[in-house]
C-alpha cells in the first residue's frame, strides 16, 4: 500500500509522556494519532502516588535538586540532561496547572508565620531529596494529572485516538532496503477488535510506551509495562542503554489481592518506620539516613533482612502519627489498606520490594531523538541520562514532562520528511495459522518472569546471571518459532518483547564489572573509581550510525 503524505505525528502511549507530546503538538496545530494498547491512559502514570519533583520553593534551588539527582545517579548521570530537566521543572508544573490540574495546596497553618513563598502548594519530601520539593495531588497525583490531560486529549480536534491497538513493529527505511540514513516510515499495529494488523504511515513516531517492570514476577506496575517500546526500537536499529539499572520499590503491600499496590515513599517521608516481624527497626544499621535512604538501599536492606530471617515480608509503621494526619495525607492508601483488612492508622502493615522503574531504555539526545531519524522516545521507555545508575524519587514524571516538551518543540521545528512515495508492505499473514493452544505462551511468560526475579533481581551474581541468560536464550528461540508459525495476539506480542528486554537487562548486567547504584553484584561489590564510570550501551546488529 503506498503511503500518503498526510503526515500526522504518531504517538504510541497515553501516559504522561504520550499525552504531553500529543497536547503540545495538537495545541500548536499538528495532527496527532495516539495509539494505546488498552484504554488510552492505562499505564503507570495514572497510578503514580507521591508526586512530581520540581524547584518551587524559595528554600530550594536548581543547584540543590541537581546535586540530589547526581548523588542518587551514583556517578552515571549526564549532567547536561539533569540540569536541563531541573531548570525546566517549574515551567512544566506551571503548564500542568494551566491545563487544570488541581495540586494540593498548603493548609492555613502552613501559610501562617511563613516567609513569602513562591509556591502556594504543599510540597512533600521523599527519600534522597534534601528538601521538600514534591508537588502532589493528595496521594493520587497520577490520577489527577492524567484525568485532566486525558479529558483534553479526547476532545481535541487535532488528536485522533486509536485505543486497543497494540503496536507490533516499527517500519524503517533500512528494513525496506531504501538507501540513505535509517529513518522511520511506518508502524504495524494489531487492532484487538478485528484481530488484524493495520499499517500506518509515520515519518514522525514518538515512543511513549513506558517501562518494562512486568519482566519481573513481582512488580508495582500495571500490566502494560512490558517494554514494547524498547524491544521495537532495538529491532528497528536503536542503541539501548543502562538496562541493568532496574529500580525495586521497597514497599509494595504484601497481600495476594494487592499484587501491585504500592505504599508511597511519602509515608517514610512523613515518618513511617520499617520494622521486622518482632517490631524492631533495622534501617539505622544499614544506612545513616535510615528510612530516608534512597530506595535502592532500602530495597536491598529489606531483601537482606527477609533472606536472613526467612521472612515473607517486613512491616511499615506510621501508627505513631495521629490517625487524622494519616487519613488527611494518605486518603487513598488508607482506604485501599482498609479494603484489604489493614488499619494503617493503628498497626504496621506488611510490605515487600517489587520491580518498579526501568532506568535504562532507548538512548536519546536532549530532544528525545533516537538513532533512527523521525523516531523519538520519551518517558520511561527512554534513557536520557537523567537517572544514571539510580532514579531519584519523583524525577520520572518530571522527565516525562520535560522531554515531551523538548521532543514536541523539536518536531514542530523541523520539516517532516513525509512518507510520500514509500511503499509500505502490508503485514503478511499468509504463512501463519491460529494457535492451537495458549499454554506455551502462558508457561513461557511465567517462566521468564520467575527466572528474572530469582536470578536477575536486587542482588546479583555472575553465576545467577549466566543461568538466567541460558534460560532466556532457550525461551527466545521457542518464542521466535511460535511467532513465525502462529497468528499474533496481545499476549504473544508482549511476551516476544519481554524476552528481548530480559536479554538486554542480562547482557547489560553481565557487562558491568562493578556494583553501582541499582546494580549490585556479590562478584564485584565495589564501585569503580569515578573516572572509570561509564554507561552500558548495547548496539544492535542492524545499527546504522546516524552521524555517518
Ligand atoms: C505505582 C506507581 C507509582 C509511581 N509513583 C511515582 C511518583 O510518585 N512520581 C514519579 O515521578 N514517578 C512515579 N512512578 C513512575 C512513573 O509513574 C512512570 O515512570 C511514568 O508514569 C511513566 O510514564 P510514561 O508515559 O512513560 O508511561 P506509562 O504511563 O506507563 O504509559 C505507557 C503507555 O504506552 C502504552 N503502550 C505500551 N506499549 C504499547 C504498544 N505496544 N502499543 C500501544 N500502546 C502501548 C500503554 O498502554 C500506556 O498508554 C510510579 C510508578 C508506579 C507504577
């Protein structure tokens, strides 16, 4: 089918990154098509609780936020990226407020007797931040932000939404054998309603597909976080960076019916303590900052204590605070805990760590550009240099905003190459049949996630990584064969992407001969000196250097 040169920008994903790119472009008059594999906004963004880090208070400064971010990143942040994000933070929050997001305001008692403030909003302090700088909407920030932006996107004349469409693969000029630099020309996406793959022309495509935490058995993320964008970009010829840095959130509620319910870091910011089953505290013996240590240190301490004591969980205790304070500050968490039979106001609740955030991803520049011309990556799917070896809490929503704005500004500035004259081949289903049974997919899915949890988790060793690598390779070849023989569906597409992401994480982890930030290995427990600190960059076989 010959593609027309109507040239809407295709945005994959309706989380904070995708919605921000789409609205910025659409408000500037560009046509946008947004694809989402479920309902538009089903993704991590809407479950974010804590908030968005930004320099808003007169006691805060860009330098201080930059310093905290660099410290968390353990020597691997790109300082230009950090500075860019922090400097843009106040503008981004202003934009959200202009869109109508209702952030929590300071109470009367907090205003009284204070110096002139830049911000009338209540700010919380989270682990790793040296001051209060996290703006929030109660304890359900993501929901407030996403509802507001989604409502605008759904009624915007320049935005078309294609929900229940899962992107399968990016079509590049190199794949079609066209000469010149590798560029994006289109996309295959499976319509879940029809069961058929549609072909979309796209000379500008924005990956805003979120993270890959579903590659682990226990995760705080929704089912959408299957690393589709990373796997698609890798297959399209993009370099992928720092995939070994997976952040485990220390405190997910331990309950079979709450498989991904997170107890926000802000609880510890407001004084919650971690306790062993016998009631004793353990964080002070792991780090001077105790419960306010960065989350990788807290997660590792919990992992250590659980393994040492053979416990199923540890406990988070904020019951020393007045019940009124807890209910006012954490209304959603208190309610959800109560639904599951826990009274946060009077007793400690059981918690375990779970995979939470993918620091690495598709390598981009400060405008979100990848190695393939016309292909951008924004939000958790990307590796922008902001997080380095560890993400500072509440910097990720901020990264979605700043890079979405930068990418949309770049897209508006450059002339689109268009796809006129490019023949996009239709998806070929002639050689495949309907799968006779789903068990292969579900079995491989479970095996993959358990393997990653057991061997590529919070504490790693060479032996465990090699074991995982071996298993993942076997799974990869089985899935490849299944993929070539049977008609694709949502689960198979996600599994194929997850196994690719698992392989990228393991290869990156094996490449790093030290412990740094979120990557901790018993074989190399030391961190290499600063001058030897370097990113892990994996290069696909079909990489074409955009500079050449
Ligand atoms: C429980 C929880 C709490 C958090 N709390 C905070 C916090 O307080 N502060 C903070 O800064 N960060 C927080 N984070 C992290 C933050 O929410 C995420 O990093 C951020 O929301 C990612 O946004 P995104 O737009 O990149 O991706 P997402 O919001 O995950 O959106 C991804 C979108 O892409 C779509 N998609 C994926 N693959 C495909 C495909 N193949 N085809 C079509 N569509 C696809 C999905 O359906 C979805 O619409 C939290 C995360 C979780 C899970």
